[in-house]
C-alpha cells in the first residue's frame, strides 16, 4: 500500500488537464479546508473531490470489489473512508462551499 499515491493520481491529472484547458483555474490540496479537497475553485467557492472507486467504496461499480483476504479489515477501512467523506462534505457545506465528487469509473472510457 505504500506505493499507492494519494496525490497526482491518473484520474486527478486527467480532470486537471481538462479543466485547465477550458480556462478554469484552481488551487491544489487546500489543507485549510476539511478533507483536503483535490481541487479548490476559490472564485466559485467550490471544491472537487476525485475519488478512487475502490478506496471510497463506490456502490454498484465494477471497480469496487472487497478483497477475499483480510475481508473484515478492508470492510472496516473502506467504511471509515466513506464515513470521513460524508463528514468532510458536511463540514465544507457548513463553511458555505459547494462540493462536487467525481469517481474514477466516470472518467474511464467505455470498454
């Protein structure tokens, strides 16, 4: 798990390149906001989270499969990630910001 990056992932870079090419300017990983959003658009008071389907338990997604080994540990870990996502979005909304969440499966081409 030490090789799994939390910043500058492939889905993030794809979204960043697209938004930048459309003229949107953003701030990366603002640590002053709860949950350290991937992209922050101060002008629009909006944050963007780009979630991996596996790590954030994207229900109904083919990329979210709980491993067969250490099943209880994985369920606990992914459940905690989902709980933190909900808490962070709630806190950000209380600060008057809008949130957008994009899952990696939405960025992949149809196979």
